[in-house]
């Protein structure tokens, strides 16, 4: 019967989703439990910082520059209607530091570094490298997962800060250099309006949470991927999709907590 089959399919998918959430939570706590070994071998984290953070610099810088330029252009057109062109610096800085910097940088991080983590660990599983480590009494989570987790958590706030800084420069280039907004007003109003604790630190907290969520999702999908080419491909796709949705959901929750009562 079609109705029975539909209910059975919904139930099966719901149970599978709950099971995967439970497995991901257990995987996260296992990663934290084995993190001590990673910090004792800090060179492993440094190596992963290069592949996750440094190799993402180009896309972060280029995207941040163009986002800042677009924000400066659109912001000027909006502020000009109200005669508030001098507040362009405030608009660009707050938009980047509070929202666009952490969110867009996290989306780019998930697309570039997160998918690479998933594909790498998925291929290790498909070629039985993880099983070989277990045979040699080396726990894969301690040797492979934990260093990548902390590399992602450390690099994400730094990439978001760089994104925001380059974006402010892009807004300055469009607003001051090209359009002709007063340079003194641009910087002075920005410095007066942007608060370190209320704006900058909240953006850092957001980027830290996004980095943790994206890295855990990417590592779990790779570790749980079926050991086939199709399985690794599907896990990589799920990493990008799930990470993007998680970033947007967490962004709403964190924004409501940070700025909802102000």
C-alpha cells in the first residue's frame, strides 16, 4: 500500500537520521578524548594547519576583497538616499565583522577545506589505511582525525578575521578611492562605532563555532563513508551541503543570542 510504504520510508529515514546524529556526537567526544595525543605531537597539527588554513588563503582573500567592494558600493547607494555617506565605514565594518566575515568565510572553508578532509579520510578508508593503523595499534582518531579537527578549529577564526580585514579594505577602496567619501569620516566613524567586545569578539565566537561544526561534519562524513568511489563522492557532497545548512542555522541561533536583546 502506498500510504504504508510512505510511512515506512519516513520512519526509516528518521531513525537513520537520529542514529547518525548519535554517531556524530560520539565521534566528536572521541575526538576530544584523543586530542591529548595530538597536542603532544603538535607537529601533526602544524602540518594540517598548512593544508586547511594556508591553502585556503587565496580564496578567502579574493572573496573577502570582492565582498567588501560590493558591500561598499551597495552601502553607498543606500546611505546616499539619507545623506549619510560618511557612515559607509561603519556599515562595511559592522556588516563584515558581525555577519558576512564569519559566515562567508565558513562557507568557503567548508567548500574548500571541509570537502578535502572528507575526501582524504574517505580514500584512506577505501584503501584500508585506517584498518592498517588499527592493526599496528595506532588509533585512527588520535593519529588522523584529532590533528585535523584542531587545525580546522584554529584556522577558521584566523581566516574569518582575514576575510573581514580584506573586506574593509575593499570597502575603503570603493568608497574612498573610487567614489570619493571622506577618508577621515570613513575611518573615524568606524573606530567609534565598532566595539571590540560586542562586535569583534562576537564575530570571533561565531567563527570558532562554525569552524568546530564544519570540521566535525567533514571528518565524520569521511570516517563514516562507504569504502567505494561512489561512497566517498556522496560523503564529500554531504559534507558541503550539511556544513552549509549547519552554518546558517548556527548563525541564526548565535545572532539571536548575541544581538537579540540589544
